[in-house]
């Protein structure tokens, strides 16, 4: 009996030991560190990049606290098989002791044109070692001009039915070619430069899901190519390639009109290479040449970014992009001039249909005319399903608003016709959406629809660059929530391979000044790293030999007039990429050109120690009368010399930092002394110490010196008071700044202890305010504070420049998520939400390059509850409202003794802790 018992006991303890070990293992597994989200040049498995030493990034993932990378190993192989056998024949980094997990430079064998590489990474951390990550890959594009075989083809004249007038109409050009895949195919890569825009088909299938590609550039300076792995689309034997060329910005929307201002590049054209590698190792290339056939007599009769697309379905050519099509009526493609610039891999995302919306209503306006409401202003187009008789003609006209009569309002589109026309083929139901245009709209006027149009016949197709939404933000304040939503829609509407000012009227230009600070706020909402890096290249390409930078880049419109505030964007966007993404590459690449511009401006426009050249003033301040676009009241306007000089000082500080980062101490010293010299002249000229006011005491005149660190020691408080008085007394609690002042308004107030005023401005619903836009039915952000009453000559309903620093303030000050300037890319995070009377909660999340950051706080009475997530391989400084550290808990424990939490000290009414990665639940105040 005893023996049996002891056996039982033994078995039991064995069992419990096993159980214990299993438990430990699952716990360890739960806490294990893995490596995810591998990116090459911040892109996921890119095809055809032209950086031969690309930078690799990854994210560590773990539910454990305090995970820090201590070392990594990267393997890069020429085949997936080698990689899975752990053979890094291109590069094996070995074990590198480092905590760096973003922008790690590939240092292996020099990569050649069209070469493909596969990579993976493993890390060692404070919490153990990861397994190898899943593999990622990238391929190199055609690096040299001579790697491109074949010639540019197209046809350099209009067809008889085209019209090259101010409202230009040019039919799309269809090109086709058949070729033979002689043997079994191992790999096939298609490279295309299709200008202005292309659609590419292989055996009748569309290649890729991009639309409106490639990204626009100044085609005289550089053109972008796209590359696709099309291996699986090729068939043994005969294959057919089809391309359609649209105009985009190449053959511009306005021909024969203001040629001194509007750049026109020519007729659509393309260069195409299909590189085929057969299983036996031999190679083939299919190129664009005069064996291709071409027609302009297809269904796309006209495509014009401002005026719309006209599609005649009766002219469809079934099977034109497949083998066996009879193209005897087509002409031979002509050899045409090359565009002139360099060939560059497109390293920013193409546009795509990113969402599909259902309309909310369709109302009959009069016989044959209906008005459809999409419920949301956005950029894109309508997909339509229609069944009718051959030749029925449906017209869709687009606008942002309705007139009081219920008719479409189009006066603010200026001369953009924004109309799509569809001619019905007849027979079964037809489904159509345009190929080479987009509109900015909420409402659609439908005429000529056979039968009665219903909601089911239409879809709204939301089109913008294929970039992820990275942030979420919601608070207890409904106005703030709606403005945030409007901002999100506004920003995405204006991403068009470059940031444009607006998507609807006859403009749609990449104005620099609209994004000087906006780009930073946007970076919380969207992963805009690639589109802005590309835009810096555009800006560089637009720079003149002497250093001058235009206000619009690519310079589709010629606006070289020199000022400081618009071109400043060249420098501030590079700063944003560094701070938000930890990416110094753009700074490195553009530093010399930025410096050249800084020197040029100072050399040309310095007078009495100040920089004198300005053009736009504090653009779009709230005017004295609600019909005006620009104020004529000198009391509302800020001196241009003040704007230019203050901005120049700020830029000098940024350049000083760039110079330091790049190891150029002499330059740094030079920029620092420039700033000091201008500062002295600035204060002498503009500052009235007795009143604590600058210049004519506008909010902007006082704000810029305050935030740019120009105000003399001891005088700050008075300047803050001047701003506060102006807003609270003279403006009765309302905003009084334009595009320049608004870029610093919210942060400026918060930094100087006036978050209460900032919150008031953010919550207002009467004129002028962001909430006023919401109150008046806006679903995006307006160009003007008085967008519902002002002259339509310059009055877009979807402009983002008036956001200023609002979105930054939402995330950094309300959400409490900010990258520590000393450790960019959120390697170190400052989590310090404002506690403002009236705001009871905020919930923000942000997918940083290091991983997901979360901040979710609630306040009631004296208690403050805060859940946060700090990504692996980062740290955060958290600022918790509390009278003393002892009043703060993490979970059920005193915060100071919680795992991963270290008390740093008190700062005013905040207890400051340093925390490692992980999820935490803080509470204080009870
Ligand atoms: C644009 C603005 C731009 C401004 C500068 C306007 O027409 O829409 O966004 O910055 O001009 O002059």
C-alpha cells in the first residue's frame, strides 16, 4: 500500500514537473521575441528599386516587457533555397552588436541590374534570441541607361478626332505586341515607363493593381519606371502584351494655353522591356520597337485630368490585349523622342483604389437629371453599372457642393469641366470606371442614364497612394473627432504621387507651402515616408542652377519668384523624415542643395540684416468680410519681412542640426551664426519690449519669434500674453492666423502654458474655426476659414493647408505620443498627454517604424487611468499627472516597483517614469 502510494507520489511529482516545464515553455513562447514587418527602403518586397545598397528595417514583436535588441544578424541570398539553408551568399552580416533595427544598410556583394535578393534577420535581445524571420525580398531595377533595350514608341501627333485646344481632348493610345516564350520560363520581369500614364496587360490580364501610374515628375528632368514580376502571367508559346497610354501630366490638361506658365511635355509615349529568364538559363528580352501596333481609335476617346474621361463602349476592341487579335487596321507604332530626363525607379507607392464607397442618396432634380450624394468629399471616381441601348450617353458631372436650388455647384472648379461621359454598348449590363482621370467631389450629377438610376448602380472609388493609415485618434470631444476625420479624408484626397493642393479645380498643383508643417502632422495618420522622400527629389529637380526653388514642384506651373516660406518645405520635410522615420538619407542627399538655396536667398535678399523676400504673407488669414478671399485690413496682415526672416532663422537652426548630423561642424557654426545675426536685427526692428509685442501685434507676428526662440530672455511671458489677449479679447476666443501662423499655433500655445486656449480653438464651432467647417457640413478641410461664403475664385472644399499643426497637437499633446528629438523614429518616445479642463479622454495609436505605440487615457475627478503600449526595442518617458510618485500605480502595484518601470523624478505636477517596451496600465490620483 505504502509502495503504491510512493509510486503514485513519484508519478505525480514527475507529472507536476512536466506540467511546470510545459507551463514555463508556453510562457516563454508567449513572451518570445519574433521579428516581423521586414522592409527594404521602407517598402514591402519591392520590385525594381535603384538603390544598390538598400536599407533594411524590421520590427521586434513580443508581449514581454523591456525587450531591447542587443544584436542582429542579416542574411541576404541570391535564391530562396540558399536563404532557407541559411546561406547568405550575397551578404551575411554576422552577429552585429547593435540596437538598431531600422535603416540598416546592406553591405554585401554589389547588386546588379534586375538581380533579385532574398533576406531574413534574427535578433538577440534582453529577453532571449528570436528565430529567423520569415523571408523578404527585393529586386534591383535597370540601373543604367544602356540596360534599357528597344526604343521609345508612340505617335507624336493627334488623331483626326482629337482636339489640341485649351480644353484639350486626346484619345488614349492602345499598343499591342505578340511574342513567343520559346522555352519554360523561370522568371519574367516587366519594366515600363508609360507616359503620362499607362495600363499594362499580359494575355488580357491587367498587370498590377496600380492606377494612374507612374508617379508624376517633371518629365524633362526625370521619369519613373515601374517594374513587375510577371512570371506567373506568361504562357508557354504565344503571348500578348497590351498597353494603354493616357495623358496624365505629360500631355497636359491645357494645350495651346499659357505656354509661358504651363509646362507641356508632348504626346504620350512609352519604353518597355520584358526580361525573360528561361529555366535552362538562357535569356530573352521583349522590347518596345516598331514591331508594335498602335491605335487611337479605341473606347477612351478623351482623358483629361481636369475635364474628365470620355468612354465610348461601342468602340471596344474585344481581345485587343490577347493573342490572335486582328490588328490589321492598327498602325505601326512610331519611334519618338525620348523624354529627356533620367530614368529612375519609382520608390514611392503607386496610386490604387484604396476604398469603395456606396452613395447615400440619389434624387431626381428634373427630367433626365439626378443628383447623387456620396456622403463624403474625396478624390477618385465613380464605377457605374448600366444597361441600355447602343449609343445611350450617360454623363456624370462632379462637384463638391450643391447650390440652394439642389443643382450641382461647380463655380469653385474654375474651368475644370469634371465630367465623365459613357456611351453604352447595348445588350447586357455594362460596368465601367475611368482609367486616366480623377475628380474631387461629393456630389454627382447624372444625366442620360437609361431607366432610373439606383444606389446599386454606382460605387465611389477612393483613389490615393497605396500607403497605410498608421494612426487612430479619438477623444471625448466630438468636434475634435470630426475635424480629425475630415483631416484624414483631406490628406488622402490630396496624395497623388505627390502632395497636391486640391483635387477638384483646374489647379491640383504640388504647392510647397501647403505642406511645410502639414507633412509632419500627416505622418501620424499615414506612412508618408516614401511619397515625401520622392517629393524632395522633385523639389531638387526643380531647383535652378543659381539655387532658386519654385513654389510648385514638380514645376508643372512655372512659379519661380523666390520667397522663404514656401520653399522652406524642402528643409522641413527632410526634417520630418528624420524625426518621424529616423531616416537621415534625404537630409544626406539634399543637404548641399538646401544649403545652396539658403545661401542664394541670403545672398540675394539680405537688407539691414534681415531677409526681405516674401510673396504670400500669412496666406488666408480670416478676412474682415466673409466674402473676401484675402484680408485687405493691414491689422490682420503680418509683415512679409518678419515672416521671411523668422522662417529663415528657424531654417538655419534646422540646417545647423543637419550639418552636425552629417559631421560638418563648420557649416553648423556658420548656420548658427547666421541665425544669431538675423535674430539680433529682427528684435531690433520688430520688437517693442515695453509692450511685449512684435511688429503690428498679429498673432503670427508674436508667435513665430516665440516658437523659433527669437524672443529675448525674460520677455517671453509678455509675448505670450499679447498672443493670449489677441485671441481671447480681440478675437473673442477665435483663431486669427493664416497658413504660416497656424503651423505653430497649437503647439506654441501648449508649450507656453496656454493649452486651455488651444483647446478652445480646437473645440470652437463658430467662425472662424475648424469646427465651423464641420458645423457647415464639411467632410474635409476647406481652403478658406470662410469657405462657405467666400468668392468661388479660390475656394476649394478639400485643401489641407489650414490644418497647420493641429494634427501634430492632437497626437503629441492630446494623445501624448511624440518622438524624442534625441532618438528619432520613436526609438525613444515622450508620452505626455495634456490634462485640459473639459477633455476627459483621448485614445491614440501610431504605427511607428519601430512598432505600434498606444496611448489610451481617461480622467474622471482626480483619477487618471492610462493604458499604454511601448513597442519592443524602444523606451518611453511617461508623464503621469500625480502629486507624488507614490500615488501612481501600474496594474495593482506601486508604479515604482512594477516590472520595466523606473521612476525618474517629479516634473511639476507630473511623475515621470522611464519604461521599457510592453503594455502598461497606469493609474493615479485615487
Ligand atoms: C493654392 C494654394 C497655394 C497658393 C499659393 C493657391 O492657388 O491652392 O494651396 O499654396 O495658391 O499662392
